[in-house]
C-alpha cells in the first residue's frame, strides 16, 4: 500500500464545483463525506480532548490529559491520537459527555452551511449520505444532529474499554476510510468529499471526488 504522501493531490474544488457535483447525483447515488473541516470548521475529536483538558467539568476530572501531550501524540502518530480521543470519550458517562460537548460545539465548531444545505437537498431527493470520520463516533453523531444531518449514516472511531481498550477495525483513518466502507459492504461512493491529506484514500476510492478548502480556512 502506498504512503498517503505519495497519493496525487487534486486541485482544491471551488464551492460552485462542489455544488454542481452534488446537484447532478440521482436518487440512489452515494456520497461519502469526511466530517471535521469538511462539514464544519473544527475537529470534534480534538474537542473531546479539549473538554477533558479544561476539567474539572463533568464528566472528566482535572489532570486526566494535557493538550501538549495530545499534540505530541498526534504529531507522532495521527492514528494513535485518534484512538486516544475515542478512548477518552469511552471512559466517561456518555450522557454527561454529550452535554459537555454540546456546550463546546455551540461556540467552537461552526457548520459549513452551504455544504450542509446542499447535502440536505440531496438526501431529500433520495441520495444516500455516509459521513466517515476519524473522530469518535458519538462526537460525530452529535455534530451531525446539531448541524442538521442526523439522517446520514455514520462511520466513526468506536472504542470499548472492557476488558481492555478495543477499537472497531479497520479504524476510519487514512486508508482505513475506504477499508471501513468495504468492510461494511458499501459500494464505491459516487462522490467523496474531504479536505485533508488523510481523506485522499477516500477520494481516490470514489468514482468522483471534491477536495475542499478546509472549512477552518473558509469560515
């Protein structure tokens, strides 16, 4: 398998190109979209760590994590950093975590409204949407609910802690994104949407793709 850095990088797609690509899809077609910095400006996996790092706030206790250590881990291994975020979220009461993250998302995560509106219109005419993200599954589901895409299918990083930390494989990071789609028996997407180099394997797997400007640079 090639390194992600070796994959060709397509030109960044302008808004009009993205909207046209979505608009021409017929009912029954499939869109696979990244979440963080594609559908919204921000990273909901990072927000899990941020919430724990600024504890004490329910459900995390003070001192469970430092942002500096997390950044170092992400720099060393992006996949391990994603696992850490999912494990951190799995370690606390999900209802308390949801309430805390909802507060943070309201001020720190901003939807890319024009893209979400286009996807809502596509779903209304029968286009299928699967959102596939390296962030923890419950955090991605919360973001989609808050920003109007709760009807989408979701693949996120899933972690259980009993008897030891275990992750659903393949984890949806890099080449794991198309692998996760295939593992679930899903067809190749008719259109894939992403913003980072970690999305390139997904974009190359799809029949057509748009590599967007990161939402944090647009909003």
